[in-house]
C-alpha cells in the first residue's frame, strides 16, 4: 500500500516538474525571443519607441490621461507683495515687523507646459494681471494675520517657518482657485 502511494506521489511530482519546466521555457521565449518571431503575446516596455511596441501598447490599453505637472519652487509665477510695517501685539506698543513677501503661484492653465513661447508670454501677462488684481486681498490677509503676532512668536527660526505656513494657509483659503507653491521672505525685521 505504501509503495503504491509513493509511486503516485512520484508520478504527480514529475508531472508538476514538467509543467514548471514548460512554463519556464515559454516565459523565456516570450521575454528573450526577437519580436519578429510569433509569440502568444508581446511585452510592452515603457519609452521603448519601436513602432511594434507602440502599436501593441495602443491596442493593449487605452491611452493614459497625462498627469498634471507638479510645479516645484522656482517654476511658478512670482508676485512681490509690497513691504509692510505692522505693529505687533505689545503692551508698550513699540514692537513692529517690517516684512516683504514674495508669493509663488502655479499657472492655472493645465496646458501651460505645452504652450509655445509666444503663447506662454501672452498667458503669463494675463495671469500676472489676474494675480495683481488680487493683491488687496493678499495684503489684507497678511496684515490681519501679522497684527495678531507678538515679538516672541516671530524672532526665532521656528517662528518664521510657522508664520510662512500660516501665511500660505491663509492665502490659500482666500484664493481657493489658485495654487500657491511657496512663500518667500525677502525682508524680515522684527523690533
């Protein structure tokens, strides 16, 4: 009885080994054989550029929608807000901040990256006008925020970073249709 079970297990293991060997050979053929030879299916490689690969990719899957460009600091449109001198919360009333802020916005046209230079120039002119028309809103938000701060809130590096984040959040709330990339301090004096 034990010998019969061993013979059956031996036969089953040999069949499994043969199936695994056939699958391995088929995989090796599909991966390594030239694309001109007949294959049960073709591999599609990203950015390969060959016509057969591109045609196979188009048949295999619908064209993906392009990802929107994520703008990094330095790639956006800069808006220089005027220098502000604002009184800080101080019982004696002698503490103030002198601050100049530059706000960097991402272009709101999703096709901006694909525009020609002439179209980019025209777009940037109209976008800059749009941003300049919103300067009073930005000034008011910054002045209101800064007038709630104390000297102790602002004189440390951590205080400046916290202020940068608060300004970004406040302006993002006021200008919901625009995306702010970064806030830059070009002048920062607290006395």
